[in-house]
C-alpha cells in the first residue's frame, strides 16, 4: 500500500458514493448509462472470484464487497426501482455494450499471465474495465444537460485510474521485479479514454460554466 494506491481506492469509492447519493436522494439516474453499469458489474463479478478463497487483508476484502455490492445495487436501482427507472434515458443509451464483451474475452484467452480460469477472468476484467466507460461517454455526448453529480461521478472514475498509474510507477521504482504489462496497458488505455472528458470538465470548472461535451 502507498499513497497513490490509497488515493486511487478512495477516489473510486467516492465515485460510487456520488452515484449512489444521486440515485438514492434525488431518485434519479438521468445522464447515467445503464450499459456502463452492467459492464462494471460484470467486471467486478469476474475479478473477485477469489473473494471467498484468497485472503489478502481485511481492507482488500472490504473493498471487494463494496464494489461488488454497489455495482449490482446500482444496476438494480436503474432497472427495477419504480421511481429511479423512470428517469433512465433508454432512447439515448443505445451503445451496444455486449459487443465489447466478446473481444475482451477472446483477448483474455490469448493474452493472460496464466491459462487458468481465474487468471483468464482476471485479465478479462481488466480489458473490459478499460472500455466499460465508453457507453457513459457516448451518452454524455448526446446529453445536453449534464448535472454536477454526473460530471463529478465520471471525473472521479477517471481520477481513480490516473492515481493507479502513479501507483504502478512508484512500485516499479521501489519494488524489485514489479512488472505487470496487462494491468499497465489496460489502465493506460482506460485513462486515455477520459482525456477528452477531463479537458472539457476542467474548462467548465475554470470558466464556471455548465459542462457540455461536443456531439
């Protein structure tokens, strides 16, 4: 554990709390992509297959339960809650997200650290997480009215991965033989996908104007 890893985990946790705050208090999921939330639920379900078999630390186990539970509860709210689901913009959230799943699975079968079920699923979760934000970014481009909580949620998600890159750099220089190309490249791709959003987010913050992404 180091300060960059902790900052990454906390910003990730904050992104989830911001989204749950929006859904629970306002009873609205306007501007949120169900497709992205379904992909994140799949990411955590396949990444944390070891939750009951491999113990690392209490902190690690708690975070696994938080991200698993929150991802599936968000999907449930958006699909089943009688008030929240009314605000879901199904007509705009049309990204064919399941077309991302098969290429990521095939890539995981070919490029992995070890050809076992658990390791393939781990690699699959990394590849899928790298592109899971795409439906959300597309929805934001189509949405002319991006509220503050939605903007903060996406910003914190991007910041979480950026902090993890600093974590990997720190560990590379402080830990012998620390090399994880699959994790590094997937994380870099994921962060680059946020670059355009970061630019417009900081511009809106600097100029004190409403956040809008170009169509």
